[in-house]
């Protein structure tokens, strides 16, 4: 009789919190493990340093999926990433633990909950919206979907335009439509790493410095045309400004550090509001092996 497939384990958390180290330590404790990417940018080839993707040695330790599989010219979104992830999970051998790792909240929710159907973009309407100043778009979006506007980064034109487009095409608030997830409360095994704010800020500062030491400027310089999705990666715009001589390296580093901190705060807020993902507090000096051992005990992974 064929044993049942192992239920995936989801390991999430804000950028810089140490997900990769914990995932590798967990793999060493409960092998066989296969790691599946749930990060919006680690799926792109050529952004390995910028996205802090697992390095070649780390990826050789266990099978890794959806890392570096898209060219930077290709678009990606939550629905497409969820489709790729489910196809990947279905192909993992039944005796292996699928470990889904990442910090992109919308991608993770699309994978675990499914997505409510939203209309495809309308080229004519999109052209009209693209011609309108951002302030006017925001005002219109706030009128049609005040709840959604309150939780949207209103400085991000792409987010505002897409949400407004959904409102106009459906006649319903985008936030209301997006709230209609296929599964309201999925029974999943999912945790998100929590770190003290000061600890996480220091880790982000060290990670930013390490990126420059590893050659992130040269990595970005080698990039050609970018998809809209890939171009949103934190650090792309800042390093391109550095390469054009518009800012100093010191200013570039600080801009990336600040943007990463702000993104981490938004991620933390998202995970705190998502009941399917349970907090996993990490003391400042706890070794990844200790964290992994706690996860093994909590989920009784050795008993599977």
C-alpha cells in the first residue's frame, strides 16, 4: 500500500529574518526534504545576490524548486506562482517533506487559500488610467474602495492602477473581491518567523552590506530589459541610479536598507493579520538548528 503524501510545511517571515538558514537546518533534521520557493524575486535568474537566493552549495544540499527558473524579462504574479507551486508539489515524491519557503504574503496566500477570480486587464482602460496623474487615481480609488485604499501603498502606481481597474471592470470594491478566497481557513502547517525589531533591522543592515561585498552592483549592471514584476525588486532602481552617477554608493546602500526595512514592516503586518500562519518567535542568538528542532517537535515531523 502506498503511504500518504506528506503535507507541506510553510516557512514564512519578513525579509532578512533567516528563513533560508532555518529551512536548510530543518532539511538536515528530517530529510528527505524538497524546498519550494515562495519569494517573488528569487524565482528570477540573474537576481541571486539582490534577492538573497540560496547559493549553489545550499541548493545542492536538497532539491530546490522555482529558484532562478524565470528570465528577468518574464512577468509573474500570485496566481501564476500558485499554479507553478501546485504543479511542483504534485511532482515531489510522497516520502519527501515539501517545505515551501518565502516572504511574499500574497503569493503564499494564493498558494494556500486559492484566489478569487479577478478580471484580466483591459488595454483600453489601462491606457486611460496610465494617462491620469497618480494623485487623481488615488482619489478615485479611495472613493470606490476606501477599505482597500487604506491598506494599499498609494505611492505605488501599479498597485493603485490595478485595484482601480478591478473596481471599474467589476463594479465592486477590489478589496471585497480579493477577500473572496477559495478557502477561508485552510488546514495547513504554516509558521512565520518573528524577530525583535532591533534585531531584524541589524540583520537587514548586515545583509545590505553583504550584497555589495558580493557584487550586487555588477549583477544589476548585467541585467538587460526587465519585466514589470522583476523591476520591482528592492535595489534595482537604487543601483541603476548609482550606475548612472545620480547617487553615491553610500546613499545607494542607505536607500536600499531603508526600503528593505519598510518592506519588512509591511510583511510583518501582513503575517500578523493572517491566522493560517502561526508566529515562531526567534531569540536573537538562537541557532538555526535549534529553531529547526523546535519546529520538528511542534509538528511531530519525526513521527511521519
